[in-house]
């Protein structure tokens, strides 16, 4: 246990993100407001106005320009952050790929919200799942406290492996809900992060380099291959950083995924983000009844920690995978497809089905969580069920 | 024009900051000359952002980069946002003592007309409004040349392109050019100018003036396109010159809101000479009404510029402001 002084504060998810950004004191923040992430930009602007950070704040005219300016600033060696949600992330889509391929450690505070149409401001994961192949590390947090610490860890992870990281919190559910957050002291955060050591720097005019040139058929593949290799290595880096952070500051944040009552589980649920809280309660209720059920909360979605999931699930007979978005492929959501693929080679391959829930902020009550556990129990018992079920929708 | 920004041809040649030989621009393309004049004109180290387009693809084919200065290409529509980020980082890092304050660096973005008048206009407008310290140089070849000669909002009325082809019922592009320099000047930026690759002295002065000013500055430089316009590859500078001499592309500048026409053709060349010099207008010679419409537009533009120039007299501004 470390001696670090921790301060308990009542913060919303957005406040926790903004507070972490203040302590990080990035060199450049370029951002554009969007519900439910707007407050991050507003609160941070006030820090700038009050001189609490010495960040160059660029209030751009769109999210596309926000990410473009972040890319420019990061190539100049700056520590760079932004925040967005939903349509904002979608508008960044083109440039997200450029940020990761140029190996720029940009950190994005992302608040999950449904994508249009129909326009909806509430939580689901269709926004970040839409950028899952953009080469960004993706960390999904259960609550504001984890969001705060993950954002600080994200800077370390990003700058160690030179890849961008987005840290996500569920819109409104977490972004606007008040919680107790155990924060570090500002000095401690700044000392922990130190200064960024860039891979390259376009301000070094005595040693000019060209960033982002044209790659034809003869080089593109090799450069992509290197980027993929970096993402593989990111797994070690994420593990090292979070383990070290826990040790240094006395926490026990999970690295890739959190196992809840999985020790002797015969069947299990895989869930992400805030829904995992409700799901844990459902697991407790069923355990009271003597059911051997457990939960795995997946926290890192990119890189996809399939080795960890194989280990967690090697002894279970059935799994229900929860998706807060649908890939509209007619075979379920993105988390489901990747989990199924990850477990295909297990000697004792479990039966797996998908539950799509909570689209557009639809409430996820305990009764729905219990329904899901009971369906997976039926699956374990050999009953034939649909591949994908939509929970909480009027059909 | 006051001459403090002039540079002799000898001095310009001596500085010779140029693209490396072997870049892949088409034979006769004038934008390498634009780059050479720009980099040689600067008294400061520069960092360049380049929008997607001919200039970018022909000078950066990995592993043969042609630029002698730090250069970044991000995407098509975001050169201005990208340079905003670089400039913001520079400011922050100087403030934090990471970059020494005495290392003065200038920031330049280059974009084609597509990346400037059209898809990139939002990002350019945003960057100008925020007041970043950078010079944006538009090399205007009046079309999306990199993707194979499609119309842009800079393509002149009547020109035939692959997306505004001259056909049985249409005579090429149906709309006039956007007045991009006026649009940029209307942002209230300290300096916006129109120049041509054919008038090197005027262009170099404008670059030097723009770089001497703090804040966003903008120069549109006329840069003909051999395959896109259809003329022999040794005629680029000549074609650009006819555009200026016929009054089609006036050379002017807007300094703190004050317009100034930098050059008045003494014996204006008829616009027909400009049209005849290029294949993209070949069909137009059968459409006298279209030529009349083009003439009307050109006259209208000159009337506008001359009217705007009067503000100097009214306010008693005689010199540079
Ligand atoms: C978002 C996007 N849309 C389309 C393109 C394809 N594209 C690349 S360059 C270009 C045209 C460039 O035209 P311009 O800016 O006038 O420069 P030029 O090539 O004529 O020098 C287009 C359409 C792209 N790269 N990105």
C-alpha cells in the first residue's frame, strides 16, 4: 500500500473526466461540445479561463477539426486530449485512423451515446463500436471513479506504446450521475505522468521529417503490419501500467476484465460498462438461490483480450453476451461476435447467445438482468434458444 | 506597393529552398515553382501542412519525400485544422519552456482549390476565425485534378471537366467561381491576397508580407494545370499570364480590410485569347452567349474591386496599413 493521500469527492462522470484532465494539464486540448459530453469541454474551458491549467485550448468548429488539430498538435510533440460522444465521434471517424496510424498518443474522454437516426441523446455503445477498427485502444469503465483513474492511466498507456486511447463512460447514467470518486493529488498525477517523449517532432526543423506521406502498394501493408504489432504489444503495456498504478497508489482496478463470482460458475454473463453493476446484483440474487452463475465485465475492448476470456470461460457451459449496440448484420452485436470467435477453440466450448439491450438509453432494470440470467440457465440446461434476443423492447 | 518585402531574383535563386528533384508532379506543372518561391521567400524556418491533392501525392510517395522542411499531411479537408493544432502546440510548448522562445517558427498550409473552396472551407474558416498564426496558401488550378479533373467551386463558368462535361445540351460548368479571397478577407483576417505564379515578384512580396504579420493570412496563387486545362506543357506560365492580362485573374490584396489592386493590365488581352489557349474552353467558342456571360462576370468583379479600393481614398489611407 502506498502512502499517497487520496481525496474523496462527489463528482459526476463528466466532472471526474474534466478533473482528471485538469490534473493531467495537457499541452493542447481541441474539443467541440456534444450532449452528454458537453460538460467536459465547458468545465475544462473554465479551468483554462481561471488559469488552473496552462493548456492551449482550441475551441474548434467541429469534431473533425478537433481530432485534426489534436493530430497536428501531437505531431509537434504536445500531450494532447479531447472529449466527445456519438455523432461527434462519428464525425471524427476519418481522422481517428490517421491518429492511430501516425502513432500519436492522443487521449479521448468519450461519453457513450446512440447514433442517429432517429436522433437520441442517451446511452448505447453504437458510437464507439463504430470506431472499433480504427486502431484506438478502447477502455470501457463501469463508473465515474474508474473513468477518472482510467483517463490518467490512458495517458501513460498511450505514451508508452504510442497509440491513441479512448476511455468511455455511459452517457447520462454515469456522465450525469453523482458518485464518490477517490481522486489523487494533482502533484502526484503530474509526477506520475512526467513529460511526454515523442517518437518524432515536426517542430524540429533542423531535422525535417515528412509525416503522413503517400504509401502505394509497395509499403502500405508493411506499415499497417507494424501498427498491428504495436496493438499486440499494447496488451503488455496495459497490464504493466494498470498493475503498477494499483501498486503505487493502492487500488485494485482490473486490467482487461473483472471476474465476479466466477470461481465455480457453471454459466456466466459477459457485460460491459454500467450495466455490469445491475448484472452483479442479478448474479447475487441467483447465487442466493444456489445458482452457480458468474459475471465477467469486459473492460478493454481494443486490443481484444481473447486470451483472458478463454481463461475465464474455459470451465463454463453457457454464456450470455450482452451488447448495447447491434451491428445490423442479422447475427447480433459486435461484442457477441468477438467473444464467440475467441472461445471457438476451447476444448470445452460453451454454448453462447447474445442479448441486445438498452438501445437509445432504454432502461435496464434488475428484472431484465434476472431474465437474462434465467435464459442463460436454460441454455446451459440444453434448451434451444434464439441466437440473439432483444431485451426490453416492445415487439 | 512598398518594396520592403521585395526580394531580388538573384537573392531568391541564392536561397533556393526547393522540392528535391524527382518529385512526381506532371511535366510543366507550376506548383513546384510555387513551393520553391514560398520556401525561398521565408526568412524563418517553416513547418508545412499539406491537404490531400496533387501537391501532396506527387511530393510524398514513400520513401521518396521531396520536402526540405518539416511537413505533415493529415487528410483532404483539414490542412487548416491540422496547422491550427501544430501552432497551438508550439504556443503551449514555448509557454511551458519546452521549445525555446527565441526559436521563431512560421506555419504554412498548402491546399488545392477543392481542399480550400469546397470540402476544406469549414476548417479554414474556423481556423481563421480563431486567429491562429499561420499562412494558408491556396494553389488554384480550378479543379480536382488529383482525382482526374472534376469541377470544383473554383472551376470557371463554361469550362468542361469530367463532372461538368460539355455535351449536347450543356456547355460545361454552369456556375461562376467563388470569390475565395473576398470570403477570406470577410473573416476580418489581417491579410488576404490574390497572386499568380506568372508574376513571381508580386507573389514573393505577398508571401513575405503575409509571413511578417501575426495572425491568419491567406494567399490564392493561380496555378494552371497542363492535363486539366489542355495546353502544351511548356505554356503554364504563359497561360497564367494571359489570365492576369485578360483581367480574368486580378492581382490584388486586402490588408486589414483595405483593398488594393496590385496590377492593372495596360493593354488588356481579350478574354477569347485566354479561352483559346486551353482545351477545356474549346467548345465555348461556339457559344457566344456563354462568352458574353463570362465577360459580364469579369467586368462585375473589376467593378467590385475598384469600388472596394475606394475605401482607401475615403479613409485617407495612402500607404500599407
Ligand atoms: C474526404 C475525401 N473525399 C474525397 C477524396 C478524394 N480526393 C483526393 S484529392 C481530391 C481532389 C483534390 O483537388 P484539389 O484540392 O483541387 O487539389 P488538386 O488535386 O487539384 O491539386 C479528391 C476529390 C479524399 N481524399 N477525401
